[in-house]
C-alpha cells in the first residue's frame, strides 16, 4: 500500500511539473508573438522592412516554393524588388528585361489598418519597362502576401514573412 502511495505521489509530481512546463512554454510563446508583432509594427511605421518570399503563385499554373534569397524590401522611399517571375509577358524588351528584379523610387505608398491586426500596403512604382502595383497584406505574426500587377505582364502573388530590417 505504501509503494502504491509513493507511485501516486511521483505521478502527481510529474504531472504538476509537466503542467508548469506547459504554462511556461505558453507564456514564452505569447512573449515571442508579442515581440514579433511589435517588430512588424515598428518596421511598417518606419517604412523599412523586408519580406522574405517562400512561395509564388503565378496567374497560370501551380504554386511553387522558392529558394532562399528572394525578397521585397522597402527602404523609406525606395523599393528593392528581387522576385522571381513566371507568367505571360505582353511586351518586354529583347532578352526578357528585368522582370521583378530592380531598384526603384516609390511613386505612391498607402498603408491601411484592417481587422484582426492585418495591415494593407499599396505601393506604386515605375521604371523604364513597366508600372508596378504591389499590394501587401501583412499580418501581426509577420506573415505576408504580395500581389504584383503590371501593365506588360500577368499578375503574380507571393507568400512570405516580414524579417528584421537590415542594418545599413
């Protein structure tokens, strides 16, 4: 009977430790989420952020995972677009042109707060090849979606994550 009582005490103690460890993990997770939401909000407010792209969705065809390194960066009034492109082009320079790989001055920038912590960002920029309309949906947890519309090419959408702004 004594052995059974000791086993019960050990079981209850183990259960208590597991519950306390689970609470600490939930608190740590909540703290990380709050820290990420604050980083995203500050980056958007400063207009200095990077969206690291992980997946692309061409207008025609299947979505594709993309390798590390593709990104969209906003640096104040400058847009750095380093994104892959698959789709139909209607009129492009000989050799295919720049596609979505360029650095350009931002002609228009509008940010709107939506429900559930979503921020909508609209960016307009032009270069010698085309006019580009970038529509971003940025969630408080850092996830982001980028929809790119152009006059000379089919639209394309990307999924990614807002990352820490780079020090320059």
